[in-house]
C-alpha cells in the first residue's frame, strides 16, 4: 500500500512488542510466585504429617520404654530406628524440636513456616 509515495509496512510497532513482552513477564513472575508458595505449603504439610506420624509412633511405644531407652533428640530417634534418615533430614531442615515435657516425648513443628 502506498501512502504519499512511500510504502507503508504492516506489522507491530516497538511499543506494541514491548507491551506484549511486559504482559508476558508479569504473568511469568506471577506464576513463579504462586508455584513457590504452593511448594512451601506442600513442604509444611509434609513436615506436619511426619511429625504426626512420629508422635503417634512415640505414643504407642513410650509405655514399653524405660527412662534410659526414651530418645531425647532427633539423632537418638534416628539411631534407635524410630525415624529414617530421610525423615531425620526433613525434620532437622524444618527446625522440628523434641519436647520431653509431660508423660512422654513429642515432636513440635515450628509455627509460622
């Protein structure tokens, strides 16, 4: 098509390309933030599940143990076979603490994670 003796090009302007690129970048950042949040949420649920499982196991086995046999730390729980090495690593990474208050030993997951 000729306008004033010059051929007019059809296509996108630089502004249109930059606007499209900006939208793509914003959508990508939103996706990354959402996925990261979901992964953190899933990890927190995984740790909570492990804590509940180990606490239930300790509750069942505590009456059979004497005071010397009761594990006092995550390391002792791993060494005595209460938890696996993978569970130990996940619990340590999550900052889970061992509580010996009351009648037995329990695990407490950190809050706010």
